[in-house]
C-alpha cells in the first residue's frame, strides 16, 4: 500500500509539471518565441534551464543506452520536482502572470518552457505513455513538430550551445546558500 501511495505521489508531481507547462504555454505561438540560437541574449535563469535540459538529455540518452530505465524515471521525476516545480516555475510565476505579453523576458520564459515541454514529453513517452500522449495532444498548435502522436517522435536534438557549466556552477553555489 505504501509503495502504491509513493508511486502515485511521484506520478502526480510529473503530471502537475506537465499541466503547469501547458497552462503557461496557452496561446503561445512561433511569432512570440525568441531565438535560442544565441543563448547569451536570454535572461540568466533561462540560460540555466536550457543548460539543465541539455544535462538531462545527456543523462537520459546514456541511461537508455545502458537499459537503466529506473534511472530515467528517477531523473525525470527529480527534474520535474526539483529543477522545474520547486525552482524555475516558482521563480517565473510572477513573470508569466504579471509582465506584459510582449516583454522580451516573458517571451523568453515561455520559449524556454516550450523547449522544456518539447523534450519532456519525448523523454516521458516510453515511461508514461498515456500521460505523455495526453500532454502532447493538448500542446499549442503550430509551435511543435506536426506529429499526431508523441510516440511517433524521436527525442529532439538539444543544441550543444545550451551547455554552460560556468553558469551551472554559479547557480549551484547560489542554491547552496539559499538552502
């Protein structure tokens, strides 16, 4: 009974992360998106989250190659719970709810959230097939690849320029001080 309760709690955290992303991306279009090609132009927190996406992508791919699917599930849960819900979303709520829709920083936040959603749904598809499919079907149209099912996708290629170890070290220190 305790195991089922724990698994249910883990699942709800991931599902709620997807729900938050879908809510934050409501009405998002390609015209609103900012160019992530030059990551340095983005606000620092968005740069950090793109770095996290890069790191998680590398770990997910390595774990899958080694058939370590339990590691993938834990990694994705921790990413959703710690990096996204307890950190990034908590900080960026004000930007999403209070800033003008045309403000560059708000557009950058929503663009990064779209990048996170794009990768997260692909990573979750083999593990949480129905949840990933439901999230994919609820995505904003015209923003993501035009594939009718999340299961017909491959993992998106996360650009190498998202990697920023120096920024990650800086924020690691900030988070240590914060805790």
